């Protein structure tokens, strides 16, 4: 069966500028959704299961192609993205969950290029989210330092070196700190700040 995926494409696939007649169109029913596309699109990745399916079941001389429907028991919404990839070579999804679902379809249909593209995009998104998270942590740290510094200056007037830790009060504010609130902060002079 593996050798079928590497079969030689028929002449109609190879001809440059080949016009598509009615027999070059394929109707697929995937998860209840109907898709119509060309043989050329389905055979864009020669090693894919879709190319093998077209080559095996829809020969060039089959005059009933326009009336036959290929049924595939997969999710139709995901398949729409698979088909768009085969048409354009791109993926426009920006959600890691959706990309993982699409990657699952790519692996099912033996579309190595799509699977790799999904993995690259997932990595890019996760790295960007990690960088944003780190940046937000640094901003939060600076805000905490600023808030603590103001509380220390207010309590001790800024004179001398004061090493202390602000212990969070029982009811925390928006960032977990109370700056200028009714409850006075407690300082421990036995710990480094």
C-alpha cells in the first residue's frame, strides 16, 4: 500500500497549463460537509493519502467521476483547512489548539509538509506568548518594587538603609499589594528586601 502513495502521476497531472474538464473535478463528503476540488489539488502532495485515493479510485478514463462522491470519515471543518493548504501551501490559523487539530489531520492524510508547517507555527506562537509573559512579569516586578519603595519611604522617610520585607495583608488589592490603603503594611527588619 505504501508503494501506491509514491505512484507515478498520470499525464493529465503533469501537463503544464492543463485545462480542467468536468472529469478533473472531485466531490468529497467529509464529516457531512461537501467539498468540490480538482484532482490536481488533491494530488498536490504526491505522497499523501488523498493523492493515493484519487489515483486508485478516480482513474482518468472513469466517465462517472462527475457523479461519484468520495466519503471520508473526518471532521469537515478541519478538512477545509487541509484543502486550503493543498491549494495555497499556507495556513492562516493563529490558535495553538486549532493548529494541533490541523496537525492531527495532516498526520492522518500523510501530509508531512502541512504537519511541519503546523509545528513551526505552534512553536512561533508559543515562543511569542512566552516572551510576552516574561515581559509582563518584569513589568509587574517593577510595579511591585515601585509600590514597596513608596511604602518604605512613607514609613521611614527615606533616611538610611532599610532592609525589610513587606508582608501581604489578609485582603489583597488588585496586584496583591495595598499601596496607600487603610491597613498599614507590616515590616520585618530581620529579612533582606
